[in-house]
């Protein structure tokens, strides 16, 4: 079942993401070089970002759940953050003030140098969501718990955002982690543009191999021309 996530699920979602990205070149190797020593700290990367993201109404958090059986309630198998990017809304809605995360302990697994690498690289890639692609639905995060991968949860969540993009008649984008291109290609994200670590001035340059930008536009209806 796909449903909106609730605020009390942030910790569970953070721990799930930490597990899902445990072998990832960016979130494991670059951002969490001390994860072997402090394996229980890596969720502290995700939690402050979830808290901050929750404060922005353009972000949508969805979970895919399964029934545990024996009346034990449901379990979150996967979650996603989707953002409705809109140049107009950005202009009219002030950015959410920084959320207080001072109650959280430090993330000892993280690299001091690279923990904020994604945020620092944003200016280098912001051009992707401009011009005809300023209005779009972007897949920011998508994570299926390792125990539930290959069971259709990721697909169901992506189908949610595709439906929204179709309703709004806007393109949909994703930056694919290394090894995940074919998953997104199958879901119709087939237009490759830049890499999330380009150009050379990008602080992420040389750190990762993945990070392909993919766009899905095949759901957009085209108006017939007069000659048709
Ligand atoms: C990528 C990820 C979200 C896929 O989620 P999932 O729930 O395991 O995927 P699904 O079961 O919904 O798979 C849907 C289809 O994609 C295929 N697929 C899944 N992962 C794939 C991969 N890495 N490469 C190629 N195909 C893949 C499945 O076989 C399935 O094919 P089918 O419809 O023909 O049966 C999941 O592997 C994950 O969380 N990985 C770690 C975190 C991550 O990298 N997230 C993405 C960041 S961009």
C-alpha cells in the first residue's frame, strides 16, 4: 500500500535509508567513511534532512507498506521523497527557515569534508530544472529496505510520481545512483542529460561514477498540429 508518510515515521525512514544505501558509492563510501566503526550513526545523515524537507510544502513523502501478518500491524518497506518543482512557487514561497536539529547527536560515521557534498553541489546542477523543465516532479530520494527489494515497492512509488506528472502535464526527473539506471529506464526515465557531478567546478567532480540525470517526458500529451 502506498500512503503519505507521517512525521512520527521519520526515524524509521532514516534507518531504512541508511540500510538501503549501505553499499552506495556516494552515501556509503564518500559520505560515511567511518560507517564500519559507527554503523548505528548513519541514519543521522537522513534524519535532519527529513526534518528540514518536511518543512517545505513542495516535498511529498510517501511510504510503501506491507502487513506483517498475525495482526502485528504494518511495516514500511520503502519510502520516497518527491518534489513538485515550480519556478512560480519558488518565487512566491519563502524558503523554510532552518529546522532545529541540535537535539541530535553528531554523526560519527560521516566525513567532515563530504557530509554536505550534495548541498554544496546543488548550484552546479540547478540548471537542469530550468526553462521548459522548471515545472516538474523530481524524485529526490527513493529507498527500499534490503529485505524487501525486488518486490515492486520502488516501482509502485515511482508510479505515484509518474501519475502526478501526468496529471500536471510536466516532466519528471531523477538523479540515478550508480547501478540504478536500468531501474529508472524501465520506468520510462530514458532521456539522459547531464551528470550530477559535472562540470569540473562541481565539488562532487571526480568523487563518483553514477549520478546520471534522467528525464521522463513520454507521458506528456502533444497537441496535434494543424496538418494532422
Ligand atoms: C533502486 C531501488 C529503489 C529499487 O527498488 P525495488 O523496490 O527493489 O524495485 P522493484 O522491486 O520495484 O523493481 C521494479 C523493476 O525494476 C527492476 N530493478 C530493480 N532494481 C534494479 C536495478 N538496480 N537494475 C535493473 N533493474 C532493477 C526489478 O527487477 C523490477 O523489474 P520487473 O518490473 O521487470 O519485475 C532499490 O534497489 C534501492 O532502494 N536501492 C538502494 C538505494 C538506491 O540506490 N536508491 C535509488 C537512488 S537513485
